[in-house]
C-alpha cells in the first residue's frame, strides 16, 4: 500500500508554482482526502490548453464552472460555449447545502457563495449579444474548408475573393457570395475568364449547393454586419474580475457545421487580432468548448488540420482553449497532444469497447506508483477527477485523484426574468443588436447588371428608330401616299374645328 507521507510530498512538490495559482481541490489516496495535498491551478500555463472529460453526470460541467470562477476571480476573461444550456447560472449566487458543507470541510476550505459578471451571447435570435462575422473576414481558405471544397473549387473561391478585392465589391453576407457565384457563372463569366482564367460551371454549382446547406443550418443569422470585435471578449468588470461571456448555442446541437464554422472563425479572429505575447503570467482569454465532440465527429481532414494548426499557434497569443467532452477519444490524437491540463472524470465500462477506451485513456496519463489508473477511472465519484497539468517549465505534474471544489455560483440555469435583467443592462447588446445591411456585392452587382441591361436596351432601340424613320421617309416620297396623308389630315382638321364650333361660319357665308 502506498505511503501517505510520500504521496503528500509528491503532490506538494509537483503542485507548487512560483507564479500566481488558485486552489481547485485536494488530492486523494485510497479513497480519502489527504489534508494539505492541495491541487493548485497555475495561471501561467493556462494558455497550454486543456481537456475536461467524463461520462454524463460525473461533474464535468461543474468542473468547468469552478475553473471559470477561479479565472474570473483572478481577472482573466472567459468564453463559455454553452451547448446544453446549463451554464447561465454562473451569473447568480449559489446556495449552500449539507453536501457542500461536508465537501468543503474535507477540503479544509470555507464556502462563500458568489455571482459572477456575465455577458450572454447568441448566434441566432435568442436574447443576448448577437455575434456576426462577414464573409470577407472568413477569407477564402477558411470558407473553403468549412464548405469542404476540393482544390479546384477552393481555387474558384479564392478567385472570387480576388475579383471582389480588385473591384471593391464587399462580401458581407451569404447573399453577396451567392450573387458572386451566379455572376461568375453567367453574366460576368466572359469578362472574368479574360483576366483570371477558365471557370468551371460545374464547380460553381457544387459550391452553391454547399452554401445553401450551410444556410439551412442557420448561417444567415451569423454572416453579416455588425461584426463582433474580439476585444469585447477580453473585458474586465468594474470590480476587477474577468468577464464571463456565455455563448448560448443550445440550438446548434443538430447543426454541427455551423458550430464548427463559428468556432474556427472565432479562433482565427483571435489569432489575427491578438499580438504575440509568449507565456504571460495570466492568459488574455480562456475559451471552454462544451460538447466538443460535435466539432470533431463530422469534421473533414482539412478542417481537423485547420483546428490543429490554430491550437498550436494561438497559445503564443495568450489564449487558452479547453475541450469538454464525454469520451477523451472524441478529440483527435493530433489535438489531444497539444493539451496541457487534463481533467478526467469517471468513465463507465459497460461493453468491451468501453473497456478498450478506458485502457487507452489510462495510457495517456503519466505513470504513477500510487494508483492503478485504468481501474480508478471507473471508480471516481461525482465531483472527483484524475488531474495532471503542465507546470511552469512545461513538465507534467504527478497524476492526482482529486476531490474538486464545488461552484460558488448557482448550479442551475437562470430564470427568464434574470436573463432579461442581464440582457437589458448590457451595453454590448445595444452595440450589436441592430443588423446592418450595407451596400455590398449583392446590391452593387444588381446595379451593374441593371445598368448594363438599360444600355443594351438603348443600343437595340436606336437601330429600330432609325429603321422606322427610314421607312416613313420612303413612304412620304410616294405621291399617292402623300395625297392620302393630306386627305387624312384635312379630315382630322375638320373634325377638330367642328368640335370647337368653328366650321359653321364658312357654311353660313
């Protein structure tokens, strides 16, 4: 049986950091909390990304909530992608009960309920800050990856963006992009092919169908103006705590492509906007992606490569990304290898496949003389997890079975009245509430086509008028026609004079 003193010393040595840190729980051995074996979270390595995994009902969401609270308390802004709709309660004060009292007594801590500064955000028509981005901001490479285009089709998309740049045609929303697709395959095809090369009509048709598929998932609500500024994610509340931004994406559970579209655009925008920072004492922003399997389960190879690339690069910008999912195998190995902090809640072994996953999961953790990792994973209680992380030197800390702190905020959702209060008091809601439909490629191309049609009509009309005039001139040269014309004119004149009462005088004379 492992020695408690040795275990305690190993934990203290492994989880003592020079920089700022915060306690998130206490290590356990033989199923009991070891007093003094505190598990600290070092802020300096929070840009090394992380994973929170475990079966349903094991406490993943509450762990995510606890870490978000700790970050906010230490002036680090947070972005939570809330796909189940159960994180909004972080804006309300928690309530103490007997279970929480017992847990905090074991942890040697006192429980102090607290509400946190929150902004509610949405990609659709829910209440909150409306997040939007323009097609131009996506760029041809990212848009092509989202649409899962081949090289030929991606080349056509790049050509469209180049044409729009060269001719000052803003691509703001999807109707602009669709109009450009129609233009390059029809009215503008000849003009564009002279300057940019051959255009395959079959490619434009395929791209159009894929854009329509994205529209059917609700992408029209997301593409457009006013674009969201990522600096607004990094705000500090008046009391000095980091703002917790909760993006409510409950309606995207059955629309994974739109979910992945948003996430990639947000990461790309963060990477492009934030200056190089290296390893800061505290991250600029930490982003938690709940139900991360929705991103990876239908992602193409190109999309996975894009995610992996951004994950690798964005840490130098001071941004940390945490994936929360039921099965750690949901996260591709290439991405999993980039994650510094791993929090593994219990997994259930009902089938041979489950046991295989548990064995693979155990092998991803540091070796330890204190636990049989593959067995312990199935025995973890609610609110307990196996934890390892990178220290300030980038070295993994000892694997620890941890009893985690309970959230200080409400472990339930907000009421409609509470949501209305938060939304009503947000200046960002007012900033982004109104959709802007600026003059862009759609309107400019329509105007161009209308002008061309009018010129064509005028050009066709001129020869007809000349031809008609010529015909009349020939007719007037004919004496019979001239006489008939004079007779007709005389009849018309008489009729008019008679109607005016001027013809009777001559008869009276």
